[in-house]
């Protein structure tokens, strides 16, 4: 599998710094699982960040830091919260195996968006406001035309999409900024399933867009 579309360096730097939102971070993490090129780039950014920290002048410590540290050592640590176990009954029948990076997410049922078009809400533990979802479209489907008020991250899991800027196949991540206005088409002869997250809002165009907006809330 040849991956031709990747997250930007800016997004990888934000991920390395812990500054990328939970939804986009999930989508980029799914991409990283299958992309050695981006894993290498991320490692380089993390190494640069570590080197910068080492070169920074040490800050003066608070006078009571040592005493407060000892006090913390005397307090019994809290019981770790149990990790959620994914309930397979909550996972929609996708016909594909979801990436391991999505383990621990709560996946809702498929919901109707239009003829041949379905969506599923993805909930990330600890990040209730994350705008991330699975999308499934039939072959030949024209998705609603839309723009964005922030970045959109779209990772292809199966099938393919195309728009005015190119073609996207399994493993590809399309990162679209607020200057992109497009209407993707499900290409090929098979359905397309993708994982999408947005920063800001999606600007859906036309009457259909106004009808769909309340359904997805993005």
C-alpha cells in the first residue's frame, strides 16, 4: 500500500507537543499506524523538542518545593480508574477491522444522512467535545459540498474518495484547511469508510447542508 497523502508538519509538531485536539490526534494516530514515513517525521519532531528542553536555562525552584514533594509522598495514591472495555455491541458492522488506535473509543450505531450515506459518532474518553465521526458512503456517492472554519482531518479506512485536489485511498489522510471548499465523491466500485475530525465547524452548503447540520452537530 502506497500512502500519498499525509498530515502536515505543523499538525505532527502539534501532536508531538501535545497541542493537537483529541479528535484530530485520534485521526492522525490512526494514520501513523500504517505510515512509517510519518512515524519517522514525528520521532524527529519529538527529538527536536527534547533537545530544545535540554538547552533551556533551568528555572528557579520554589522555596517550599521539597517540603511539598515530601508531603505528597506521604499521601496514599488514588486507586487507578478502570480502563473502559470496548463493548462490541456498540460497534457498527463496518465490514472492516477498526484500527487499534480506536480501542477505548465508544462507537455509536450507523445513522442515516441521506441515500447511501451513513455516519457514526465516535466518543473519546475524557474529551466529550471532540468532533470526530465515522462516515460511510456508497460507491458513486457525491458527498455534500462543504468548507471548514478550521482544519478537517479525514483518514481513509477502506474504499476511496476523490475531489478537485486529488484521489485518496486506504491509508491516506486528507488535511483540509479553511481555504478548501470541496465536494468529495466516493470513487471506485466499493463503499468508502473514513474517520473524520474537525477543528471549528463544517460549513455545509445548500438546502441539503442546512438539513444535515442538525443531525451531525458539526
